[in-house]
């Protein structure tokens, strides 16, 4: 369904072919369904090193912005390359309205776009779902440089045409209140209700965590929580990679019921989630997670039908929290206590709650609706 045929769209994001870019993959596939060949996609992911990598997502060809991978030099190089690429795209589409959606606020790309914004009458909208600032400690020149470089990118968002975000706090944090702004969602592409629930028969209850192994996702806390549980009744399965990988491996070497499975492709994750007894969604409160912290995996968790033990973080929507088993606080004891409480609940009650959660997300978090709203918003600017 083509919404408007006098508009060309450019999506600039971190989409990395053959990797777990679940949000962007779903978003772009739905965009292509709705606006067809009016969509061009540019990946600015610096992790793309292989020039022969498959740069297609279904019927969508993904252009790749080159990188030098050298501190400071790379940033100026990519400003120049952004200007060159977008200028060519504008010239090729000179008879159309030109709308650009850029994922988050990458400084080098924004500078290039702002250089061209008025010259080609560009509508540029930041789709802000995360921040890089929480990953830097401002210790050492490299970390210090990246922190302030990305900080500049966040300040440039106010000079764009508009913004989309998962939380209204993002708009006030970035001083975007005077710009056109709209809330959006993480969603799904499921077509029908196929949920089937059955009681697991594992010897030990299988607790599963998938995602980035990083401090604000409560890796230390969930590891410690499992050490408080009876070892013969519970085991923790961890899938993912990240800065705290060594910590996870250390716990695995000490505790027989903590098992690290490494990085898992998204197409294999669904089976892991549905076979689990309990899923963990821990989020540690800090300045950045309180603004940006809605984990996209939570939608996948709910659609698995498996009960979810979660902390009550600030950006957790109330309509979703009622289906989760919320811990009293973020301490290991509180997490362990909530896991033990699940043992005492009736299986039929847990199943009914899982079905209600599934139906709510299935009906209210469709990418078909989310993308339609995004495109209508961008077109309105």
C-alpha cells in the first residue's frame, strides 16, 4: 500500500545484514510493504568490514556508508561521505518531496544532513530509541572523546524537522518540545494468534536471559539472584554478548546451574524463549535508562507465552507491567524472591495471564499500525 507517490524516503540506521537487528528489520520490512520502492535504506554501521557482505533484506537493497575506523579522522570522513551520498540521492529524486528518517542522533551523519537540509528542502526526523552516552565513563581520551562527540549529536536533534521516541521524557531531555514530536512503539510482525501453552517438564526450572551483557541490564544482579536459589531446582541460561561477558563466564565456572550459551541468531531465539520456564527482564535505574530504557526484547518475551520476572523501571508502560511479575526492588534477593513466588502460583493462573499479555501485545503493538503512524507523522511535517 503506497501512502503517497510524490514522496521519496531515506532511512538511515544501523541495520547490519545477517545480524540481530530485530527492530530495524521489522520496521524496514513493514515500511517497504507500505511505501514500496519509494524507500531507500542506508546503513551507517561501522561494524561492516566485509565488502562482499550480503546487503539485502528481503527485497530491500541496503546501501552501506564507508568507514575508515580511525579515531577523529573517520568522523570527518563520514561527514563528507554522508554529504556525498545524500546529495546524490536528492539529485536523483529532485522532482519529489524528500523525507529522511535517521535512527537516533549520530553526530557525523547529522552534520552532513544539516549541511544539505535547506539546500534541498529536506524533512529530517530523528527516530530516537536509545542513547550511546550511557556506555562511556569519560575515562581516558577515547571514551572522553566519544562521550562528547555523541553529546553533540543529541544537541543537534533540535535543529532537525521533528522527532520520534519511545518515551516523552526523550523530548524534554533533548529540548525538542518546540519541534513536531510523536511517541512510537517497539512492535511485532505476527499475523495471527498461534500461542500454545503447556507445562514444562524440566528437571530444574529453566530461567532464561537473552540480550546485551551490560551493567544496566542487571547482569550482576541476576547472576547473584540465581546463586540464592536452590541449585537442584533452578538453572540460568544466558544468551548474548557484551562488556560483562567475562563476569558471566566467571559465574559459570563457579556454579553448575549457570550456563552461558553465547550469541544466538534471532530466528533461534523464539524456540529458546518458549521452552523456558521463566524469563528475566532486569533493568537497573540510572539517568539514561530512566529516559530511554524500554528493552525491545520485552515484546518478544511476551509473545513467547513464558512468564516474565521484571524490575519496575521508569519507562515500563503500565499496560504491560500488569502482565509481568514485578520484583520489589532491583536487589538479587528481591529477584530471587519473585522467582520463588512463581513456584507457588497455580499453573492455570500463569497460563491465563500469559494469554492475556499475548493478546494485548498482538493487537496493540503491530508494526503495520506503528509504521503507518510514523509515515503519516513524517508526511505531516
